[in-house]
């Protein structure tokens, strides 16, 4: 988990993540990506590959925590094109789900465009928002031409262990 806390390593990682989001999410204004990535209220998870001793970001997500509402808002989510359809996005999302579970959050809410809805459906997200709007309205943005989607966190389920199990089945 990285965030803008004044640490130069974190800043460099966030800068590379910002570039990934700009490339993979071309419909989102660059100024908006920059503002949210470096906002001190947002955190990020980065999936890294150390190919030939070189640090390379494979994918990442940025999110904001609403502790009182027990909601995690997934703001940006992207995987580099060459790593897509190989399970890395699913693994990244499982890491986020476990982070939310570990910190006592009940719900992940995200905005999905037409390109992302199938991915989020496959990951267990639903377009039916069970959290009453009064709890998230004014905190979580609801944009035009997108679908607001929700994932309900199970406090008893370890999502990362599931991913290890699924990867071992795929690669046996």
C-alpha cells in the first residue's frame, strides 16, 4: 500500500502508476488522475514485476477509505495491456478485497464504464447497490455513462488464499 506521504520512493511509484492510468484509462482527464493519485486521502496498491532486475509496474489500483460508512471506493483500476487476461487483474482485486476485509470495511464501490463492467461482474461485483444512498451520496461520485457497482466483503473469507488456490489449479 502506498500513498502520498512525502516519501520520495512513494512519489516515484505514484508517478509511474499515474502514467499507467493515463495510458490505460484515456477517457479520464489527466488532471483528474493526477489530482486523485497524489491526494493524501487516496491510497494505492501496485502490482510489480522485477524482470531482469528492473522494476516494472504491471498494474495498480487507487482507492479511498470512508471509515465511518465502512466503504472503500475503488477510484482507478488498470493492468498494462501485455499483462491483461492472465489473472493479474483478478489477483490485484483480491488483494484489495483482503485489504478491505482486514481493515473492517463491508463494501467496495466503484464506477465501471462499458469496457470494465464484465471484468467487475466476473469478480463478484453487482450493479445493485445495497448500501442506502444516504450513506455514500456526497462521498462517492456517480458519473454519467457509467455503472456504479458494489462488492460486499465477507469478513470470514480470505480472498488472497483463494487466488493462490486458483492459480495453482491453473498452472498444474
